[in-house]
C-alpha cells in the first residue's frame, strides 16, 4: 500500500484513512481537525503497514474499496473508533458489493475517458497522474479477494444515491452487523458533506 500524510504535526491523536480506488487523498483534503491524518491507498499489495507509534489514540476511516482492504488487515483492535463508509467487506459481489461483471468490464476497458466517467459517478476527481495500467492491476487484485469476516466497525455510513456500490447490496452486506447504519442523502462520496474529521467519526 502507498501512504500519504495529509497532516503530520506531532498531534496526540491519529486518523488513518483507507481510501477508495483511483482517487487518492483528494476527497479528504478539505477536512479540518487537530489529529494527524495518514491516507493509505493502492491495494495491489495488502502487506500490513507499520502503524505509526506514539499516539494516545488512533481512529480508522475506511471508504469504498478501503472498507474491504481494512477487513483484510491484521491488528485492527488497537483503533479507538472504526467507521466504514460506502463500501462492503465483499467488494466484488453480485449481492453484497459491486456486481462482478461491472468490475471486470471496468478493468478491461480502462482509459483516461473511462476514468473521467468513473469520477463523475463517484462524485470526486481521480488522482492526478493516475495510471490506468496500475489501476487495472489493482482492480484485478481486488477481484481475487476471497470472503472475510469484517472487523468490528462502530458505524456504517451509506449513500442513498451511490452510483458505485448499489445501495441495496450494501444494505444486504451490513444488515447482520449490530452497529449503527446511517443512509445519508448523498452519492458515493459523502465527505463533501462534512467540514472536519469529528463529523466523520461522530
């Protein structure tokens, strides 16, 4: 995975974000807050990162494919709060995630044009300089992920108008989890609704 610090000023608390496919840290740059913020992306290799040490508390925000990536990382018990946003523990699944044929077709036909189309559906720009070949490899890696037990997320946030993950599939994926699930009036990217990390983690 690739790591990018959005804020690293020696704060006492840390927020770790597992972002979505092709978008990097862009959807979060406007969010304010006192905590340091580390964004992880590129799920071609799910080798566990060396979590930064020395923080009094660390929170986890997982979005889109980042939700499934979080489910496949060890040692998540140390996080104080864990929020899953617009994603599923079964990312490529006809009933619980993105339909398999949609993911296969996206990987097979990646181009600058198709990335722009994806950005419109996701309601956020793709990462500057995004490499279609590398993004295709990442999609194929995600398609190969098997089923896994989701960690104990404290809260699930879904978008009523999500055009990436069908809402009905996400509701099915999370209906057995005894945690709060909120459906917001938004698409795949709810971060535009929030001004700071406290709102995301509340």
